[in-house]
């Protein structure tokens, strides 16, 4: 006897992130290449009443994001336009809640790895300082959740969560000097 498939539907979460990045960039004439690591605390969540059992709600939450990417860009004057790509990791939590009082009845946590692509623009507004905007899309795929207690909605239910993350980030950067004399009029 097989298990019944009862889809709960799609939903979009929202929230905010705050974090930082560290990296290194090399400039060759107008071309720039770099490596970067980024870590963010996140509060991205979505809650939905379970369509086939209104006494229960589900909440999906992303509470941490990390990116490990390479960059390639083009610089002119004090501006830089770049593309980036690499690996992404998220910390996730999935809860089944009592719809009446919001008490968590079951939960599952996971760490997911996926891919990331992005595009950004930075402008150097003062010596060693820049401000920029960046868009990233994280491809985190699908994952099955197993709960630490018996699933209260349907015994043996499979909770499969698909996750992609779209982020728009405003960045303030300080570029530390390198070895040797500083180079003038470069990004």
C-alpha cells in the first residue's frame, strides 16, 4: 500500500538578512577577477495553513546563508560591473504548528548545499571605500524532512520542501591595501 500524496502548495517567504563578506580581487587592465566568502544571518520565513487539515500550519524558515563564489568583472574609472557564481549553503528549519496557539508540534532542521549565480555593481566613492548593489539567485533544490517526533498531520507523511532564494544586497566595502605602493586611478 502506497502513501497518499497531498500537496500543500507553493508559497513565497520574505524577510531580511544581514552579514558580511571577505574576499580578494585582482585587476588586470580593465578586467577584475576575485574570490569571495559571504556569511549572513537570515530571517526568511513563510507560514501556511495545511489545506487538508486546518488545525495545523507549516512554517519554513531560512536562518543562515553562506556563499563561496568566484567573480569576473569589468572596471572603468571608479566603477565595477561583475558576474559571480559558485556554491551556496543555507540553514533551514521546518515546523508543523498548532494553528490555534502556534505551538510547534514537530520540527526538522537541515543544512542544504546548492549553487549560486549573481550580478553586481560597485562604485568607489572614497579612497578604499565602495558601495554597491548585488542580486543573487540560490538554487537549493528539494529536500525531504524527517521529524524528531511522529508527524501529527498524517502518520508517515513525506514533507518535501523545494527552496530557491533571491537576494538583493546593498554592500559597503573597505578595500585593504596590498603589498607595495598603492596604484592610482584603478578600481
